[in-house]
């Protein structure tokens, strides 16, 4: 099953209650302006609740489940769209019902928006909506980029919001016939409960692996590479995967016990794990001084940056920016160990020569891989990367699979050049961590 098919299946399941709602409409449901507004309002409630529950299901973060969807970043993009869609629909739900009641009287419309305190069914819906606004609003760029840990804490409100929304839906049962209402929402509720139970109970006991920081190597003045030794057997992963790392070094100034996503820079054939971390915030700045021997946990692996990481079966173009070199470094290390050729052209975009992370090792790896080409693009001398530059170092770029990892402006620019050169969307793979 392709990633596109997997995402379409998610949307189909999310829309299923709405399709059932439309299939059970009565002739009188659209007979007047008031009844039509009431019907559309109930449909918005059904669709919004289904999308909210599906978003909760996708938040489980079970290792391996993300692969059919093209990786966790793509799966969570769908999760974000579902969450945003549910908020919009559930905001429209009471307004449409109030407009419908307004065709009868202003008092009926006001009562719909401000029900009596004894109407617990309606107030449970309002409480769910308020909680949704609190934890979903920071996800919109309009409110700025939230801090990762604050965003995570706000998302803990999702559980009570889902529970209150389900109480509202079960209690009032205005969207679907009673038997169908109980059946549909019971199934969604059980699956969502299972996802939340995994996330907050079993993942902490089963999904997380303990490890020790066996080595800390400074790659640059603001980048360290940690070598982690798993405490219970080898940690299976592939080149291009990432994990959530939580350090437990009491000496850290920030980030103690906080989990953050980092790409693995080690080859899967190595006995230990390696993770390169750049100083990009409080937690990543503090971890630059983590002590050897410190305890940490990892959860994963996640991601599917390379569909076939152990072989370059078709010509590929790799573009990395800064710390975005790590998935490519992991794959180069793996390909060298496997002794396989690699018809790949890597363009490493950095500010200047001093910021060529792993520069010496990259040159050594490139010379050992048959068919591999390595290029360094220096911003201070050449400015932003252009399509002309890419075509100069990689004349057949239009015939290659593109993998790009780095800051969003670089990724967007490279994808723009790739599309202009005729590379189809299906041949473009990118990786980014947007509040995962």
C-alpha cells in the first residue's frame, strides 16, 4: 500500500460518520431554511467529532505504524489537518444550530448558545470546545511558534476534550439514529482510548529503551555527537530514522527528562547509536554538556526518509543544510559498510568552510563509494542555492529521486527548484520536525 493510499484511507474513516449521517437524512431535514441550517449544524458536529477522534488515534506514536504513511512527519501532518478541521467544524456546530433556532425566535437562539446551567449535555460540549481552543490554537502559525515542552503540556488537554465531546455526542444523539450513534462512537472511542493508553501508559514501559551515554564528541562549537549504548540488547533501526531522546543527567541546566526528536547519525550495523545534536534551544544547548555515563531513554525508531536505505537502486540527489546532514551521513556510513555503490549526488549547504560538519569524514566516505559525488555549497560566497547551481553539479537532476533535509527555507527553495526542473512530487522526500 502506498503512502498516499494510507492517508486517503485515514480520511475515509474520518468521514465515514458524515457519510452515514447523509445516508440517514429524512426528506424534511432540508425542507426549510431553519431545518437546513439545523441539518448542516448537526453534520458539522458529526464530522468535527469524528476528525477529533481520528486525530487522537493518530497521536499514538507507535513505532513502525508510521512507515506505511511515509514516516511520522507525514502521518502527523495528516494529524494536524484533522485537528484543525475538527476545531473549525466544531466552532461552526453551535453557531449553525443557533442560526437555525433563530428562525423560530431570538430567545431560542440565545438559549442554544447559552443553555441553562442544568443542561449538562450542552455544557459538556462547550467545555470540550474551550479545551480544544486552548490546546489547538498554539498550533496555528498566527500565534507564533510555541515552545516544544509548553506545546506538549497544552496537548494534555486533548484527553479531557475528547472525553467531554464524546459525552456530549452520546447524551444528545442528534447527529445519527440512536443505535447507529452508539455503535459508531463506541468504536471510535475504543480505538482512541487504546491509542491514548499506549501513549501515556504502555509506551513508557514498553516503547522506551534505556541507554547510557558512552561517549560525547564535539563536532563543532555548537554541535555534539552522543554515542549511546542500549542497556538491553541492540536497538534496531534504519538509516534516516529518528528517535525521541530524553536525557537524565542531573547536571543539565535544562531539558532533564524532556524528550525531543533527533535523527540517528549511526549506521544500523554499528553496535551503539550515534546522535548529532545542534544547539538550537534551551534543551539542545544544555545537552551539549551532558556527561559520559549519564542515563537516557530513547523511543522509536520513527521516520521513513529513505524508502530503501540499504541500496541506491535509482539515481538520487541529496541536499542537506547544516545539521540536516545526519540522515545522509548515517546512510553513507551504512553503504560503506555494505560495500555497495551509490549513484548519488550530495549537495551540503553551509554558511562557510568552518561550518562543514563532518567535512573530513564526508569526503572520505564519498571517495570510498563508487559513483558518489560530494559538493559543498557555501552561502557566504554563492548566496542562496539556485537551480542553475544544482544543474551545474548534477546535470541530470530531473531524472533523480530527491531527498532534502535542513531548515525549512532551504527545503522550500530546493523543492521549488526541483518542481521547476520537472521532478514529480512522488520523487521528492523531505524530513522536518514540526512539533512532533
